[in-house]
């Protein structure tokens, strides 16, 4: 039995999801005529209390569209130096929006209103004016850390005061909301745009949705087209997403419990010096006396897959296809290393 904890993107659609996809009503979404895509966009719009939504193939595309909406040449986005938009989107901030980026530091991948206030670039002839702040929740490289609404509200107030837009890379926002119990509408009220991934913990084969106001999502639709992301009978994919929103949100708590158990096991391991606090489905362990490459190859010999995540760190992510019997096997195998 191979235990694949490289990412929560490795899941395959469940039987119920496949049935939902099979029976979807579809049309040409570039003409706006796919009823299932429209229903998915409206479902998330309703949940978050925002005005409009746009279904895209990936979270990279929804983030990149948002950055292009809110920045441009001679403009700057502020984000944490561990942000997905900066580290893992192939230089898209520069390549797509021609914008500059200012990277901030902060524990577990999070930034504060104070850090941002000290780093806003003015609309001055010498400067690259800040027009966007981007947060990530949960924060992948921070070990699945969570922003609370109380941390976000002062950032929103600051951004409003300076006419700076606020974007949320909410690839794993539902993981955070399942832990905090906060109302998605409260989150919708804090941000100009929110990107939500359906292909992570929610278990869809593909897809992300960008939420925002009507004017910006209308522009986003054109940017999506220019990125080559205008899809036709995409309702088969949107049907998987609607199914996931109905059946795969509450169960994220199971992924979190299994991730906590993995964190506790690793903390006791002699080759692990530190485990980041495990709040959601991501476990980051710092190694001692062994390189990530060597530790990963020992895991791989035991049928366990994880990834290197920094010079002395590895990452495990729990998901829909990681079940309790695998957790038991994980414990037995890791003890032997
Ligand atoms: C996965 C992920 C994305 C989007 O990735 P895609 O693979 O392009 O869908 C964006 N942000 C974070 C934090 C992610 O983990």
C-alpha cells in the first residue's frame, strides 16, 4: 500500500462525485451558457456574500487574474515571502501583470497590518506604488497556519484607507473555516477578490473559482480568455465542485485530525528537530542529522511519499484518499526509520 502525502491534489474523484459529473447539464461556458458552471459560481457567490464568480482551470490562474486586475506596470503587490503567488506561480506576477512585488517576513507565513503599514510604497515619482496586498489562508509554507478574522480586519481597514486592494489566496480557505467555524460571509466582506481551490482538500479533479464584484469579474472573464482559460462544456467539472461543496467540506476535520496524529508521531522521531504547529491538513517537519533527500528516500523505500519543503524541511499533506488504516501503517513504517 503506497501512502501518498505529497499533496492534497493527488486525490481521485469519488464514486458520488463521478456520478454527479456524469449527469451534469452542460452548455458552452464561453457563451455563458453552461448551467452547471453558472450554478457553481452562484453557489460560492451566495456562500461568501460576494457579487460574482468565475470558474477557472487552476488556482494559479485565479490568483494571476486577480493580480492582473489589481496591479500592472509600475505597481506593486505586497505579500509574505513564502506566498504561493510569489514562490510557486512561475514568476507570473512579473510575466502576466508586469508588476513588482514586495516581500515581507512573519512567523508561520503570516503578515500583520503593522508590517504592511510600514511597507506601503507611495504614489511618488521614485516609487512603485502599492496597489495590492495578498494574503494566503491557510498558509501553505507556514505549515497550514490560519489567519483569524481579527487579524484580517485591521489589514482591510488599512488597505481601504490607502485605496489598496486586498486579495485572498484561499486555496485552502475551507480548511481554515472548518477549524475556526467563522462565517464565509464575514470573509467575503474583507476582500476585493478571493480565490478558492476545488482540487485541493475538496477533492475535485480540477478547478478554482475567483470571487469579486461584478465589474472586476467582468474584466476577469476577459483576462481568463486571454490566458487561454475560457472552457466550453466545463459543467462536467463544475458538477464535481458542487458535489464537493455539499459533501467534502465538513469532512476536512478528519484530514486535520490525521495530520495532528502525524505531527505527534514525527515530534518523537530522533531525526526530527521541530514540527510546525499542526492546525489543518499540512505537517512541516524540520530534520536533524539527515538531509531531506535522504529522509525522503528512506520513506520512499517504505512506500511513503512526501516532498522536500525548504533546505532542511519536509512536508506531508493529508487528504480524502488518506484513511485511518493508512495512518496506522504510516506510524509502523516511520518507526522503522
Ligand atoms: C495549490 C495552491 C494554489 C493554486 O495551485 P494550482 O495548482 O494552480 O491550482 C494557490 N495557492 C496555494 C496556497 C496553493 O496551495
